[in-house]
């Protein structure tokens, strides 16, 4: 099931999106959906990495420790 999401953007972004939609005869929602689908994975990955970096219980290894563990 699809959901509707309201987003507030600057006048500049709204104008650019409107011009793009007019030139290509596609709805603005087509481009917004496409952009979200293309970039949401990257945002999720970035926040996962940030969470791991901020984990107080995380153990960090030096290059030498990893090489020794892998027998390199």
C-alpha cells in the first residue's frame, strides 16, 4: 500500500523540480519517488556506520592486529 508524505522544500528546489517536470511531462512525484529510492540506501548505510562508530562497547583493531589475526 502506498502512503502520501508531505515535504516542505525551498522555493529554489520547488522551482527546479517544477521546471524539470514541465520539460519532461512527468509529475513532480515521479522525480521525488525516484530520488528517494536511489538514495535511501546510502542514508541508511551512513547512519548505521555512524551508530557503530558511536558504540561505546565497540572494539577497534589496528592494521597490525588484523594482519596477525588473518595470518598476513
